[in-house]
């Protein structure tokens, strides 16, 4: 199937009409992709709001997440927040933004987290400030490290005699990656240092643990489900009778729309797909997810992570 789809008689429209069509389609796609709110129960003493961290974390995901938590803080009826986690991480800056949003929210109301499948790397970073973390026994939790390619030199091209300000040195790339990693480790130790039974060096090994292991070593607090996390959050808020607001992101048929022109000069609408991982930049993403999305193994010099076993 072609990556482009031509919508006849789209190619017969004027340029202005084409732009108008794309704008209308974009609005429709945005409406379909917008979070769907489900209210369970009514007439309670307060509301427990459930907010997702789902899939690869990017700027769009973090912005939506921040907006949801901001709404919770400004809504007097919301007494507690539960984070529903199913993510192996993503972009460092976006994960940091989500971490800050959770930390700010936890200062105003109880926040718990529930991991059903994966809560690793950038997703673990984001939920670290939660008061309690519930995990499924076989879920994947942790991976406090940076995954990415080995730094490669991009020096001056042949024939250049002067330094190129646009070039980078592997040592600079390593320093940047190390700074991201240490910031991640610092934040985790600040939030969960009293619970985690491993020292800082062991945490920095970036291992991923099964849920039962995560409870034993302090990366998580309890084996439990989303319902357990909701009940715990309501109890911490002192609410006996409560409503549940669940926010779901239902992806629409188009995540993005752009007009392009074929070699024959025919205008077409191209639908962009899901967020992809940039394999040339360090990411706060579990190595298993990197392997699935990018292919191949991440550089050993950047991070070592696995389930169990000895670390190099």
C-alpha cells in the first residue's frame, strides 16, 4: 500500500480549498483522538481522577498529561489522582515534564500509580513522585537509565582547516548522556530513596525488574491492580464515597495531516503514523522497547539493563 492516499477530487480543488479541507480533517481527527472521559458513579463525596501514561512518551503525550493534572489541581471536586501506567518511556524532556507535573500534584492531593504491564525508564521517572506504586506481579518496572546509540564523531569534512561549530565530539555526547542519566537517578533517589533498598550505584545499573522483585527492592510498594490504587488514593484523601473519572485516549484515524506533492505535481494528503523513537538521540526508554521499535541492541557504553542476572 502506498504511503500516500489521494482523495479524489482533492486534486481538482484550488490551493485555498485544499488547505480548508485539510483543516477540517485535522479538526475531525483531533476530536476523535481527544481524551474520552468516563464517569463511574455519581453522588460521591469527591472524585478520584485516573490519568493514563500510555505508549511512547513524547511532547504531545506529556502536554496532554500535564493538562489533565492541571485540571485535577484546579477542580475542587477532585480529591485524588491515580496514574494508570503502560509505557516503556520515551523522550527525556517530556518525561521530566511529566515528573514535575506529578510532583506538583502530589503536593496538593494523594497520587498513586498502577502498573499493569510496563512502567519503565521515562514512565518510571514520571511516576516516581507518586505516594504509592502498585504493580502486577509480572509487570516490568524500573530501568533507571538512558538508552541510545554509541556516540559517533561528526567532525569537520575533508578539506576543512578551521573548527566547525556545528560538529560534535563523542566526549561531548557522552557528557550530555551522562547528565541526563544522573538527573534521572537523582530524581528517583530523591523521591524513593527511603524505600529503595539498593544503593545509588545499583540503581544506576538501569535494571528492569518484575513486579514482585520491584516490591521487594522498593521500586514499588504493593502488588495490586488499578482498583487497588484507586481505593488507596481515596482512602488517603479521606473519602469514603467517591466517583471515578477515567480519561482514555482513543486514537483517531489520523495522528497528523500534511499536504505533499507527487513527482507528477499531484497534491496528496499524507497521514502520519505513531510517534517513532529517534535512534540517533539518547532516550529514557527501556532497552526492550528500544529493541522492538528500533531494532538491534542499544550501545553497551550507554546503558546495561535486563531482567535479573549480574550486571557488567
